[in-house]
C-alpha cells in the first residue's frame, strides 16, 4: 500500500477528521480507484476505523449503483455474514466539489460515483483447501437463497445473460480471429515480452480446434433458466478467509440478474485455473455438492456451470486481446496481467475440448 493525497470524494464520507489514506493494490484489473482510509478517531465504538473507498466505473448510472447498494443492504438484513457495511454520506453543503447522490453514494466533479465500504479482515486464497472451498460454496448458496427474496431480483425464467454474452462473443472472435488482430497490431512491444509470449501461445493453441469450439458455442441454444440477483464476479480474489472461515465477500459492482450457474462457474472456475500447482485440487462434483448442501440446483443450472466456465476461458482471453490490442488500455502491472493470461492459456486446450459437450 502507498500513502497518497486523498481524492476530494473522501470528504463526502469522512468530513474533516484526521485520517490516513493509502492506495490498495488493484488485482481485479477493473481500473477503479481503491483506497484504504483509516480514521484516527471513529465517531463511535460501533463504527469501524478502516474503510475501503472505491470508485464505480466511469459512466456507471446512479440507478445502477443504487441497485448494487440495495442488494448489499438486503443481504446484510437477511443475516448473511461477511457482507461489508456501507458508510453513510454526510448531509448538508459542507463538502465542496462533491455531490451527495444518495445516502451511500457521492459523485465527484468528473461524474464518477464513489462508495465507502467496511474494510473486512482476512485474505484471498487462490486455491483454498477442501474445508475452505466448502465454506465458500455454502456461503455463496446462502447468498443466493437470500437474494431470491429481493423483490426486484426474484427468480424468473429468462435467458442467462452470461450464456448470451458468450454466444455473442464467440461470433465476434470468429469474425475477428486472434491471429489476424495480433498480426495487424503495432502494439506488441507495448504489451511487454511476457504478455507477447503468452498471447502467441494462445494463438497457436487455438489454431487447430478453436474455430470448431467457437461454432459449437454459437450453436448453443440460449435456453431459459431461473435467473435472479447474483454476484457475477465472485472469484478467488473476492472471497476472504481467516483460516478456513469465510470472513468476507467483496466487490459487488458487477452484481446483476443472471443464473446462479454464473457465480458457480466464476468462483469454482477461478480455483480450477489456479490449481495447476496447488496441493489441494478442487473438482466440480465436490464443489457442487457443498453448494447443494444449502441450495439444490436444477438440472439445467447444473449443466450450465461447466459450460459457462469453459466458454468463459475463451472469452476471457479475447477480453485481453480487446483491451490490450484494440482498446490500447494501460495496465501498470503487466506482470500480473501475464500471470492471469498464463492461467487462462494453460486451461485453453481443456476448455476447447469441453465445448464438444452439450449444455
């Protein structure tokens, strides 16, 4: 963590009191500003001293951010442990250059929305042991059970957003293959040697069977499945542990309406990607059994989980092509980018082969 001068948005939550502000390492590649604020004297013993102040993505509508905060508040009211508390914004006109949008959201002069959430103890584990995995999946199932009672996020039959996105992205990759986009790019030196090497391995690994895998994804019927409020970006970095106990679930910015299979594919899939050198390797059957000890899966939900993971590996690699080659985004930690790509490319042959299985 690096201490910095504080963004003006922090005043919307903390006023003029004494505090320290440090930048937290952002491992999620989202581009959001993530800051740790520690108050010298919290308002009361019931108020945590440490808070994470985070920006929403540029252009996030207020209605969208408000929904996310409503979802978090609903989970806390439902008794789900490890959901961070939201700090209230200050009232009145004592915060120049910041607009108080709601009682938990502030907007800076650039139109970016900010929140302050409780700093939770614990640390993420790339591949938890079997006890930790079971605890995480039982917590995820409890979140889904509670989320089903959210009035605007109650279960209904619909096409999975995650499935539709994968079908659409497969068509886009077929139209603009990685090899062509890479060959025509003048930005390879900007990506760094490690990223260049892993991109070229991805292209080589995809050349033979990849196009057929894309066709199979595109032919997948976007079947209707129960859809409800889910997290949509719950992966290993967003689950905190103290020992084998789940101490927190963090980063709700991607939450929305989708099938619960999306969350299972994202979380269990992230462990699978990191498990190549792990001592305790997860398996799908073990993980789904832990989840189903709390919430039973329908057959169509269960079938979707692995498909969404394996199709998601292909889509995730394509995301990096798009971000680095087409959109020319800058990532300060290219080493972490290369490591993330290494996980994905190492799993690419298995994911290509898995596309031969029907949903």
